[in-house]
C-alpha cells in the first residue's frame, strides 16, 4: 500500500529516506489521478522494502505541493537523497513509472 505523505511527515518519510521515493501528487476530483491510483498502489506493493511509494493529496497538503511547484496533476516525482531526480506528468502506463523507478534504484 502506498504511504500517505502529508505536510507533517514529508521531511521524515521522503527527504530523510535512504530509498528512492516515487511520490504521486493527486486529488480526489481529478479523473486522471483516480485512474492512475490502482497503478501506484500496485507499484507500492511490488516495490515494498525496495522503494518508498507515496501519495500526496494536493488539496490537503499545500505546503509540499507548493514546495515542488506542482501545477498539473497527476504529477509523479522521483526523489533520491532529498533531490528530485525525475518527473512524470499525466496518467502514464505502469511500465513507464517502473522503468523510471528502477533507473534510480
């Protein structure tokens, strides 16, 4: 299951992680976000213990969203050692997300 990332736990869950983090910025009213949700959850299950897969609700966590300049959703950020190393905007196939995640592991 994907981690719920909030403004409150962002620093410890993401920035201080020793694993690559795949972070899905989404909202419940966003059709493409909802469509991408099961893919993100499946990746979270398959990469448990190897990577952190998290979801940030942009409506409930404006600080994290503003910090990264999220203007379009869904946006997936790949963060390693506290730095954004890759970005994917829009609903994309699982294979694209997995390939990018594996590239940074």
